C-alpha cells in the first residue's frame, strides 16, 4: 500500500526546516503517530557531558506535533502547552521519540510522546495540547515537495 501523500508532505516539510539541517533527524509519519530519531553528538551536550534538556524537548514536541498534524490536512497545528519529563540522561547513540494522539476533539489534539535510547529504554516523556493554526499547510516550506 502506498504511503499517504499528506504524511510524505509533512515529512518533507520537517526535513526542510532550517533547524533540522543542524540536527539531521529522520522521521516517519503514519496516522496519529510520528517517530523521529537523531544521532547524538557532543554539540548537543551541556557542561556535565550529557544531552541538554532542549534536545529532549525538541524531539518529544516534534514527534507529538507531527502525530497531531497527521490528522489535520489543511492547517499547520500549533503547540499550546507541552510538559517534558526527563527520566534518564543519555550522551551517546540514537535518541528516538514516538508521538501518539491520545484524544482529538473539535478544537484540540492531546498527544503523548516517549523518547528511547538505543537499548529501547525510556529516557523521557512528554504530553501536549495542539490546536489548528491559521497558517495553511500548502504554504509551508517543503510541504508537498
């Protein structure tokens, strides 16, 4: 079965974002779910030699965002709230976050995301609320490419 063109367009949009030229992530989107991975590098570390919390947040928020946007075909969704829990420090290997929509109503998406290390151990989790924005996906850089 062919991949939904909406999911492919979202993946292209994500990978074309300027910030992701720095992180070099991989992404896979399916209905109500997104998986994003990055290889950890020293440039992501804080002074104590482990991955900075901003990297955990980015990966969790991005996975949750794209899980939500997989269900919205016209508008770019927006994060309105996101809570992050870092449960284990990590400083090498690959970090992978999986976001899943757990509730959707007329005005918002509730999404949970969990991040894992190379050994499949949970290293962080988060949850957030997302709403439809006014910006049209068709106008986003990379969407539809």
